[in-house]
């Protein structure tokens, strides 16, 4: 039977220590990567569900406009000069008030 070579000083690493370190890495990964992303997605879903006629929005393509109508997953956006675009709700990122708040913080 082959035995793993002993490390210098004759000490072998405790398997429980390795398990604890692995668990710690997983916990840190969860709290710094996964949890904030899920929170952002939930906030964005709540924002999209709360959209109303007259709200000013920004799309993922950078189009600024004002909501002129909402039906199911399609939002009609007035972008000025009587131009109305039909946009999927999933393409709406934030409203103009959020953008102004971010700029004031800087």
C-alpha cells in the first residue's frame, strides 16, 4: 500500500482543518458574491413591477424616456417629439431620479 509522503517535520495536515477552510471559503463567497447579486435582482424586479404611467426611465440601451403606457411585459415609452417606442420591461434599468441621486453622491 502506498502512503502519501510525510511533509517536512513529519506533520500531516488535519482533514478537519481542510474541511473548515473549505467551508469558510464557501461562506465568504456566498456573502460577498451570491447574496448581493440576488438582492440586486430582487430590487430590480420590484422596480419593474412598480412602474407606472408618467415615470421617467432609462433603458439598457441608454434611451431616456417617459412611460406612456404599460401592458403585461411591454412598456410604451415617449422619447420626445411624439416618438413612442415599445420596449420590453426587462430592458428597463432604472429611473432618472436614481441617476440624479447617484450623481449628487459623487
